[in-house]
C-alpha cells in the first residue's frame, strides 16, 4: 500500500497535549483503518500516548519502538546519529567529520546507547517479544519530527523487517524534515507544519515529559475491541 506523502497539512495549530494530537492525527489516517495486518508503533516515550489514540481509532494493535540519540561526546545534546530497535544505526557522517570524532568514540557511544535501549525495551515490554513486522502495514508514530534523524533510524529498522509498507505519522514537523523522511517511507502524514518551526513543543500547550510508568500503562491498555 504505497501512497504519496501527504505534506499539505492543516494550518498551524496548538494541541492540548499528546492525546489530543493523537486524536487529530488519527483523523488524518482514517484510510488505513481496514488495512490488513495493520500495526501501530509508538516511538518511546513521547510517541506512545499519540500512538495509543491512533491505534484505538484505527482498531489496531499498539507496540512500542525505541530510538536513542547518539550524542556527540563533548556535547551530548548534539546528535551525531541515532540507534533504533533491531540494532539499526544511522550516523550523520557530516557531523562526525566536522567535529573529528574518532571511530573509537563513536563505537563507545553506540555501545552505551545500545545497552540503554535494551534496558528500556525490557522495562516497557518485559519478556513479551516485539511484534512481528513482516508483511504488515506499520504506522510509526511520534509526537513530532525535529531534524528527522530519530524517525529515519526507526524507518530503516522497520523496513529491515520487510513490512508490506511503512507509514510515518506525526502531529507536527518542519517541511524539510518531512520531505527527507518521505524519500524513504511509503507514506508520511504530518498534521501540521508551521512555517516557522523552532521545536516540537511549540505546537503543544502541555508538553511535559512522558514517564516510563505512563508508557507501560498505555501498552497494557487495549486499543482493539475484544473479539
């Protein structure tokens, strides 16, 4: 089910919180409701409350997907890449080259973030295995896109599992990042793209951090009607 990326969103707006953003985003995704093998993946942590609303509206199962930023050793807030569930690594070669980051330093950060990713996956899912993505229509949901590095890592990790199609859905993001993601995903749905984009949080009245307990609670709350 490959569709052109939908990058002509509604005018800029402010969402009350992530759950409100998820309900708005679900309306943009209504055409996927009857897709065979539909699965929603919420990027932890902020994408899980958004993804829960999408999954509930589309009557699809929800699972968690993790992406960890690879921070520059001297300035960890600056991303030099990202790591995703399944071991997929995306490195910004330009940042690595410009800052003269050695391969040893890069590998050290990857190893540290890989350990944290595994810890969080176990914390959220316990011993339950990750959902099988092969042949399914997978909707990757986050609370927004900034640079696109984290979502791009998630897209590539999902596609390595050979799904039927990979859809990226976010409430907000800049046009440039959405276009970059659209080069690799089968569909990109962005509810709003402000002309002046500073940060994802600018489109939320409440953008408080999502806790691990909230993620676990949402994953334990059914999104599909009992058969």
